[in-house]
């Protein structure tokens, strides 16, 4: 439903928050003789986290910072996300999250919005596969007020009838609007091919699931999913640790769990049969190409190696697929590939949007790059460059207090320890070219990738034939 | 209070380093208001070749953000070369005689950094961020491409292809196709500089040649037409010395005579209905011409924009999405930049997807009602205070990342001739009164000054026409 308005840029890359990854040039150009060398790197800064567990099980982590006059909060509730949605209710967690701030026992939706504005901040929730994250921020002087508002939204949402009906009506229209975007349709089909029947594979809402939603059902889901012993509160910014912990105690200390905790999700299949789908989109001026296969859980042994492999192969301006398909061939505005990891499983995905005439040629280049990463060791210089890149990205991303909080909460939701962030760069330095090649061979094997192509069958159908039989799916 | 000085006048001021603030204060403040104030250190110096250099030190992270802003954008591209300013921006990454294609990205990646560029109506910016150990190398690269480019037919062809794919993926293959920023400008403005499609026509893009590239670089990419800004792990003395070392020898180059692209407010409403082959849900864009940069109406408009469309507490969200339940969402924007980052005719645009059960006239009627209420009653003290708090917080939020801090300072210097506007905006916002908001709403948010595009799914437009035809004998 969001409108992205970042056109006219060199690439639609988010330069901000996340631990982004990127790679290197194929035919490594000679560096100019005059180019000044890099200076000496400063010692790595590791975030100091003050950790407390309240008697009700809620974990509270505080990272004080002397940055801008703002305090950031993330309340992460594990197991409350899309993974907990029933097979007939895909995407429910999204609506559950969205409606948390649409009214509580004592505040209307409007009062919540106005209160947040008065604090110079905001409060809102979003669902991911492994949890729901409520994020909030406020000017430093209003940290206590925002903590109270956050607790109200998390603990006492009312799901007022009128708000639920409005959210349903808008979600139905929103689903129609999203369905017009080729990327949205491709993502849904690719998730199905990668995860099969697993909950990770059906995270997009359906018309039937939205229609079936009730306020009562949402209240029941909230009670079932939200509990202090499955939650983490991260506070970052201009506040000291003792004060922040005290505020957390006041707002969340009497929060009690009810009933049994939800069971952990089972892991999705480690391999899946290859699918080839052509989602018809008559009149499309590009082919939206996506490929993928099952990936690695976040706590997998080769997690750091997978991230490095993804960087080399497919994230950022100078990754192999982008250099090849964009900078050398001019097929696309941007090409990417890499792994995404969740608590009990993950996905390897890649893709580019290309003009119709080069559909087959672009697919060929993808398969070539996927094969190469698993069969040829990455040259030492390319390894070193990407390690430096990822170490730098760590420093840049932790510059932002909000991003630091989100990374800590995100890691916790997927089962990574609190010190993963601080230990990431040293672990990265130890990854060898042989390990990258092994990860490449296992996860980027071109013969195991499913293909999803959204486009005009008349224009591109012939070019797909070389890649096997494609099942045609009507809009 | 808002200065209207143009950059030509301010150039004279820039000769000396202006240390305007002493930097952020971390001392535990007694009063809440003080706890929420934050000043950005701004040090400015102009090199002999006309390059303005800004340094904003912050030792809290061992990283830097760099922005080089050139005072040229889509307004100044040649007449039969729509989209050229943006195509040129792509070519800035395609190599130089000393650093051939591939070197730029390789060096910044190896330095642990990221880079990007973007083209707007009044400026083009080039940004990179990395650990401070890569500062020298990044500055060398920026200076190298300011000096000259590798004017090369192969890279031109490659980026013509890439830009066409960018337009396909962002415009032609998407529902709504960017009508809320491309087509609305074509409707609302009169002068070619302001109204043409800055993404460009494929014909114009394909016609671009190496002579165009050379001329554009020569005319608009000299040091005297640029601002270099560095924020983060750098001291003013160090930053100025590095700027002199890498950029000091680039000669100034004459810039073309300024064009007058100003135009007044519109005097009659402009309406257009468009058919969208890909969209499934109708949408509307309503836009009003904004006050000029530096006008006393600019800060009140910032407050007005927040009141009307700034998030979930806003009048239009509460009145159109909630309340009347007509729209699925309401978003607003100031051109493709922000209320403080333009220097020529620019639009305040509302964009909404609306329910098929209503129509554009009902939506516009509801917007008019909300505007009329502001014109009549103004805004109460408590709400006004909240709006100012929200604007202040947003202003700080956008300055948190070193990269964005450097970029904002560079843009303010380029557009206002004064990077220290960064520390003046909070005061300007603070001084806005309810009467100011009323005046500005009555002056700019008029029907006469409004341009509207109603964008409907093709099937929706076809349906009533078919029904009408069928009902005729």
C-alpha cells in the first residue's frame, strides 16, 4: 500500500539502516596510481548492551547513545508473526500488527496518533515471519510518556469494531492495488516454490482471509501471541540505562502471560522440487525474473559465510550479477541475489526486471554466475574487498540508534544471540574462499533454482523454452 | 526572519570559515525543552576556484558521510534532451581517463562504503558513506570526476539502456506510472523548464551524444557550481586541508547565464482524467504551487503541510481515510524533495488511492472542507505546539545519519547559499502563528491554484462509457 517515491536515483538502493551487502567487479580494473591509500582502521566499536530480565520474563536491553535528542524503542514479540498464522488465515499477523495502534482500552486511534505527534515521535507495528515488532520513538524529554503509550498499544489494544471493518475494507482494496505490481505477484509465487506448505510460504494475505477477520478473533490472537516471556524491549538513544530500565519496569512490570506459549515452528523442507512458473501479465514491457530455492536458518553454522557469499554474488552496485547484467550488458536497472534467513529456515532469492527482448539472455547470465560461485574459488582480492565492505556497512548501520535497536531486536527474533552483532565482523574476517565456494555450491546450485517469471507470454514465451517447461498461470 | 538572499550575494560571505556553533551539547539539561534542542556544527569555506566546502564534525562514529551537490537539475537540461540531467548523473559513475569504468565502485566498496546519486529539479547530488579511513580516497574520486570524464560511446550506450530500464521498472511497467510527480508537473506548470518530464522520452535519451555530455560537464560541473560537504569523523582543519589538496587545482569554469523559470500561482483550476492499463484501484493527485524559497510563507506552509497531511494525526488522514472513509491512504510531498530543498516553482502534492465507491469530486470536496476549516478557524494552540514538535523531531531525524547530514548541508548551501539554515529552521518553525497558517492556506490552497489528475483503471473508465452506449437507442 505504501507509495515508493524515490525515482531518479542511480539505483533504488537503501543506503541507510540495514547491514547491506555488496560485492566486486568481475574484471577487476587497475587502481589509479595517484589514488590515495586507505588510512588505518580504527578499533571496532561493539555496542554495550545493559541487559535485564523482569520477573515476568520480559527482557530489557538498553544501549545509551549521545546522538540526536531522541529515544528509540522496539518491543519484539517472538512467535507472534506470520509464522503463527493458520493456513486459512495467511497474513493475519499483518492486520493484527496494524490494528494495535488503532485503539486501546483508554485511547482512540486518533488519540494515539495525536499523543505520538505531541511527543515528536510515532508508534507503529509490523509483522515478520518470526514475530511482531512495535517500534516507537520520541523526543528525549518524552521518553517516559512514549514508554507508557507503547505499553498501552502492546498490552491493551481494543480492536474497535469500526476500526477493524475499515482496516478490512482498505486491506481488500490494498490487495487489489498490490496485485497490479509484478513484483508482488512474483514474491508470492516464489515463496510458495521455496517453502511449500510451510507458514513462511504463505505470508501474503488473501481476499478470503481478510473477509473472515473479526474483532473478536483479533482479540483472541492478541491474547494468544503477546506475552512478556516471549518478548524483548530494546531502548536506544539519549537516556541512561538505569532510567530506561526503571521506565520499562513501570510500564511492563505487571504484564502477565496467559495460557500456554505457542509451540516453536518446525523447520521447512531443506530442498524443494524445482518449479517453473510464468505468471501472465499481458502488455508487460518487462519480464520480472525471480529465482530461488530453500536457504539457511539464521542460526545455521554457515550464516556468516552465506552473508559474504551473498555480498560477492548479488547485493550492491559492484556485485557480480549487477556488474554483469547492468554495467556490462545494460539489461536491467538493477540485479540482485542472496540469502535471507529466518528462525527455522530461509530462502535464497535473486532476480531482475529486464526488457522483454533480453529475457532469455538475462536468465542465462544468472545461471552462469550461480554456477561460477560454486565451482571457482573467489579470488583473494575480491574476498578482501567484500569483507571490508561488510565491516564498513556494520559501522555505518550502527551509527543510527534506531537501526541499532532494530538490528538487535531482529537478531533476537530469529534466534541469534545478543553479541552476534558485535562478533560479526571478527567472524567475517575468518571466512575462507573454500567456505564461500561450498556455500555457493550448496545454495546457489543453478539446477536447484525454481523460476518465477511475470510477463507477457506472447512476448517472452519463446525465450523461456530453453530453460524447461513453464507452467502458465493466469492473472 | 527568513532571508531571501540569493547565492550570488552570499558567495562573498563564504570566503572565511564561519564556525557557527560549538557543536552538540551532551550535558544533562535541566529543562525538557533544552534536552530536545540540538545544533549541527557548520563550518564553511570557499576555495579560490569557487568550490564551497562544508565540514560538520561528529566523532561519535568512526565513519564519514560525503555529499557533492551540483547546482544543476532537470530544469536546466537542453530543450530537446529531456531526461539528460539524470542520464548525465549516471555517466558520472562511468569512469574518467585516470579512473576507468569500475574503479569508482571498486574503491568505495573496498573502503567499506556505499554510494549513490540522484537528480532533482534544482540540483544533482552525489553521496557516499564509509569508515573514515576511506575519506581521502573518496575525495580523490569526487575531484577526479569533477575534473573530467571518460567521454566514451560504449558507456553512454550502456547507461542509455540502463536508464530506459529504470523508466520501464519505475514508470511504464507500474500501475500509476509516476503520474503523481511526472504528469502532475506537466499539468500544473507553464514553462518548459518546470513542466517537462525529467525522466525523459526514449527518443531524447537515445539522441543524447558525447558532445552533449562534454558540454554539460563543462558548463555545470565545475567547482564554482558545486558544494562539497563532509559530516562525521573529520575536523574542520583536516576537512578543509583535504578539500584544498584534492579539489584546489581544478580550474573554475564559466556557467551559462541563469534562466528565468519563475512563474506565478495559477489562476484557474486544471483537471485531467487519465486511464491506467495496469492499475486496479483509482487514484488522485492534487497539487498546489508552493511559495518561493525564502518567502515568509515557507515556514507556515511547513506547518500547514504537517497539519493537513503529516501522518496519522493529520486532518486529511483523520478526515479522508478515517472519518469519511473515502481514501485508502493519503501521502503528501514537496516536489521530489522537501519543503526546504527547492529553488524554483514546486508543487505541494497530495496523492491518494480512493475507493471505487466514491469519486474524485467527492474527495476534492472533502479536502476543500478541511482547508476551509483551517482558513476560517486556524489551528488551536495545543495542536500548533504538537505540529511544531513533530516538525522539529522530523528535522533532527533527517540529520541523524552522517550521509544525510552532509547531504542536507550541501543542499541548503547550494539552494539557499547558506548551510547554517540547518540551525535556523527550528526557530522559523517555532515562530509560526495560527494566523500565518490561515493566511498561507487561503493564499496557496485555492481551487484556482490547484491542478488535479484523476487516474482510473482502464476498466473503470470503459465501464460507464459502455453502459452509456448501451442505454442509447
